[in-house]
């Protein structure tokens, strides 16, 4: 179905339904744009009240528009749109771009109109972009169905946006700066065509090298991950995600739920699929443009060539913060630099040629550092002076960069005096930025993408031989309980092979003693109550009970105190468990995200999990490689490797637990949250065991 999207960009003919001869109307601006940027297909204004608009014959309805016509652009009041979409279907069109607003974004009545349009389109196997959008641009075919003023330069960035206003602003921001685009697409409400559809489409487009996107929400998270994981093996995807607040996450009950807000799911999904995340609009296009015109770095060693020490220091800090370092120049390189630079120049890295550095010196110094085998990439910095023409420097730098297979980016600090120099560099396909801090973020993103390409694609999640019928019976027995404590969730977890410490349910002091004798002293007692999830906070745990008398006393005291403190709580008894050997306490959990599904969590466990928030996330399904990456992102993962002479812990047992919990979450979508906390991890080869667990159902 994504093949049909070609009709939105390279149609043989376009009908503008709702065209107006009034220059103050948006549809007049759209029609003017359609005929102003070199589009060679036919353009058909449709309006029964006009004979001609902008020199083009006007047609009373879409049914009377002659062939060829592959795309309809609709800008009419929302109530009239479903009837027009029906007429487009009868006319045989395969693509309709609904510019009009007044749909889902305004409430229930508009949402019903939007659903009607979608139902009609589905019946005719049409694709819809919009409604509530500003249209599309194809910078190669010249098609422009937007009412945006102007167009960007032609290049290889395909930009998609869920905000029409962002599209318009970006066109103005990049105007005259030589940053080239292949497509501009405003998606609006995404009633039909989504960002994932367009990513698939742009992946096949020969004019697009980089896909840039502004997104506010992704409706089908699992499909996005599947598609993006495939596309990023061929082309980089750079995304700016709006909406980072997760106030609602603080209201949930489990540790996992309180830490796993929606932005954590997006970050995990982007990381798993190789997507590059931008934090600002400026970063989105800084990174995208560099990726579109420069080769990727093979390593993290950077050489700085500059005429000023201050900006070089700022750039060095930015590079270090993004995982890069200043490379060591060879003695041979330093000797060559001394041959032509002034005696007071600094020939270590950064190479500081001082304020009077000429264009020729910039070119020769850049050539020297690029040839050094200890350098992977170069950053050229120039602060404008009255001694040097920045355009001449830009020309020399750009020509030198073109001869190397290593990436080069340039920082020309300033504004008024460097605009022509920027255009020169961009024409020579060398990105130019005005602040030295931008360099680190750009090179860091490029390096991370290179590392993604160098990794093997993640395999499928391994299957587990859980007894599904038994698991279903166990789930059915507890599904009436919204907040499921350890005693009730244990059987289901154990069916999936998730290791838990032995435990016995006791409903009296005497029964507690009998279980303690069976399990072996010392033991722990833990309250069992569907109304008390945080047992330690409530005083519902007693540890290191080494005699029958201590067990009996602890049971009676716990029951009396909890009954007084929580008079409405149902106290069903206690779990009697043997005290565990020493190990590392971690947490393994899952929270179901509405967009992406099971969001798996790993981090430092025990009672301090929310205090230190040392956690990492991934979206299920995931494999062992992805689980390992998640573990080692955290300080807890580093502890498991062994620090200060400690023996390595059994990381493989943790991976196994994560994968088994993920399988449980995939098999039972009714589970909103589940966690094992703490999971006690022993020395390598000795496994792990869960000391507590809980689950929350939808």
C-alpha cells in the first residue's frame, strides 16, 4: 500500500477541490504554489462558482475533471469533505490530501467526520494524508500542494511532520542556507497515512538519503519498531519527539510504573530501532544535513583546526560530552604543519594557527590532519577577522574536504559576515554551524549511527516452553484481583520459569512455625494482603527469624500492628521464606505502554529503586543481545560485571529472567505491570532468585 503514496508526490495530474480566486484564501495560495515551482503535470482547479483561476480552467466537480488525474487536494469546510472523498473514489483516484481542519482535533463531531472519510477511502482503496495538514512538497517533481511561502533547496533530506506549523517554520528557517530536501510532508491527524508509512516510502526513494521527522505520537508502536529497524540499516532516521512530560506516571502503584513513563517507551523504541534522537529543531537539521552530505566517521578521534583557542576549547568539551576525543597527531603530521605555519602556531591538537591564518593555511592544515592515520574526522573553526575573506577560506576548506573520505564539518562563528561563506560550504557539501558546541552533538550522532550499522541486526526473541493451559488457569484464578501480590502471582511466574525463592503460605502462627521448620532457619515472614503492596513500608516484613519462638512472636506482632494500622485491609496470612544468600539486588519489570506494548525495565533493585532511578528500558519482544545492552547501560549492570575485586555475577540468569518476563507480558496483554524486585543475583554460574514480586492488571 505504500507504493500508492507515489501519487501524493509525482501525480500525472492534481485536482484542487475548493480552489478560490480570492488571494486571501488558503486555497488560492495552494493553487499558486502548484503552478510556481516547476510541476509538469496537469493542474485542475475545482469550484462550481468559477470559470477560471490563475489562468487555469475551473471545473464544477471532480467527476468532470479530465484525465490524467491521480491526486485530489481538498480544502473545503469539514462537513462537506466526506461527500467529496466519496466522489474522488467514484472518479477512480488513489490519493486524497485533505488540508481542511475541523475533524478529530475539534472533538467528537469532527472525529465522526474523520472516521467517515476513512471508511470511504478504505472502500475505494484510496490513501489519505491529513486531515488538518498543510500539504506536501516534492522538490524534484516541483509539486507543492501547501500554502507555505517559498520552498527549501533541493537535496536529500526527506522531512515529515505531524505539525503543519513546524513545516512552515522550517521552510523559512532553512531558506537561503543551502540545506537541501527531497520531500516535505505534513501529516496532520494521520487518519490513514502515518509517519511509519512515509518512512517506508522514503526508504525506497532514490533522492532521499536521510529521513527527518517531527513527531508528537506514534499510534502503532510495534510496527514502527519493525519498519524503522529495517530502514535504519539503509538510511538514517532522525526524530525530534515532542511531549516529554510524564506527570501521570507518578500516580501508579508499582516501582516499574512510577519509573516507566511514555517518554521512556519512545526512547527505548528509538534506541532499539537505530533512530537518532534530536533534542531541538536546530539539532534535527544540524544532524540530518551532516548525514546527508558527509561520510560517516569510522572512529571517535577528532582533529580541530582553528584560528582561535576559545572556540576550540568549547568544541572540545562538546566532543567529549558526546563520546569523542581529540586524536593524537603523529610526529610526521606536526613536522609538516610546522613547515608552513607561523612559528608561534600550536601544532598539537587542536591545531591553533592563530588569528591571521590564511585560506591556504586552512587548506594545507586540514589536508595534513585528514591524512594522519590517528584521525577519523576533522572540525574546522574560524572566527572572522578583518585579515581574511571568509568566502575564500570556505572555498579552500570545502575543496580540501572533498578530496578526503573522512568527514569534515565547519564552525564559522558569526552571522552577518559569514552568510556567503556558509552558502559556499553547503554548495560544496560541507556542513557549517555557527556555534562550536554544535559539533559534538552532530559528530556524536554520526558516530552512534555508524556503530548501529556495524552491529548485527537483532535476532528474534527466543521462545519458552511455558505450559500455556496451566498459565491460563493460574491467570484466571487471580484476574479478579487488580493489585496482585507475591503470594498470588508466584504460580504464574514460576510457570514461565522465572526463579523465585521457595515460599509457603501460613495463616496462623503455628502454621508459620511448621513451614519454617520445613524450609530451614533463619526465615523471613512477609504479609499477604491484596490491600498492602508495599510490604516493607507498611511494616509487613520480618527478617532473620532463627527460632520457632521468634517466628511465632513475629507473626502475632505483625498481624496485630497491621490490623490496627490498616483496619480495612484484608490480611490473608504470611509467606514464610528462607533467608537468601548474599547477592546483588536488581529489579526486572514490565509496564505496558499504550503505543508500544510491553516496556521492559532493568535497574538497581530493592527499596532504593525509586531513590536512585538507575534503570534502563526496552520494548518487547527483545532478544538476549538487546537485554544485555539494557543491563549494561545501568550502574547496576556495571556492578554485575564485578568491581573492586568482586567476582562477576550471573548476568545470563538476569537476561533469562528478562526474556521470560517479556514472554509472559506478550502472552497476557491484560497485565498492565509486573515486576520481580528484588531479583537477587549470585556469582557467575550460580543463577538468580526473586525475593518479591507483584503485578497490576488493566
